[in-house]
């Protein structure tokens, strides 16, 4: 049986190439500097996020990753949404499980800039800490396993960029959930002021 079935998550190497990671992170950091990011209700004002419904680039990425997601999960999947988050020092992610729209998800590490270059920041899946290298990802059953991150303990000026893609099983109970394409109008926040 696959580790996704047994453990509710699995580590997958090279989901995105280094070039793709650099392209996406430079794009998102530029968006953040132009104050085009959104308030992030899950981790509060210390971080910032950008939803696929407001970005053709990330909307396409959700579909671009579909073949690797289907191969790794052995499931037929429907893309629902994608977002990316730039974590800033002091932010964390509370222990939680996801809504049905996140039935099959992946958390993929993009670029980061840590003032302390030795620093490593874990994502917890259940009781297990996972360190996701740049371009690698963790595919997980977001509705079945609790996940969280401890506080991002780095000096001012550090950041960590993470990508999240969410799908449902086309042969499962969430198959009727529609892909999210509507413009998100949450208030914007400037993380650099
Ligand atoms: Fe989650």
C-alpha cells in the first residue's frame, strides 16, 4: 500500500525544477512589494498570501501539476484552487485539518531567505516533522491528518515562500466541489510597511 494511504502524507522530490522555483518566487516577491498580496486569515498579518483566482500564473500552475499529482496519488483528480504564502518572522500555522476542497493537497517549498542560513523550518504532519527542500513537496490528505508549523524564528528580513495546491478525488465524496475561479476581494495588506 502506498505511503499516502498508510501515513496520510508522502514526500515527493522535484515537483518543481529550480528554475521554476526561482521564477515563481521572484514573481510573488515582486507582487508583495507592489502591495498586491492579500491578508492571510490563517496566519494573520505577519504573513501574506496570493490566491490562484487572482493570478493566471498560479491558476495555470494548479493544472500544470495535475499529472504529477495524479501519478503520485494514483487517483483521478479535479483541480480546486492554489495559493502561495510568504511567511515572515514570527508567523506560524495553527494545528488544523482542512475543508473538503483540500481533500488531496500538496505543500511545495519555493525559495526562502533566512538570515541564519543553517535554519530549518519543519512542517508537522501529525506528530512527524518534515523538512521540505526547495522544489520538493509533501502530498497529504488535508481532511484526514492534522498539520501545522511552529513559529518561524528568524530575524527581520527573512522570508519563506510556500506553494499549496488543492484537488479533490473525482471518484470520491467531494467530486462535486467546483474549481474556485472567483476573484477574491479580501482586504489587501502591505507586509513591508
Ligand atoms: Fe491546511
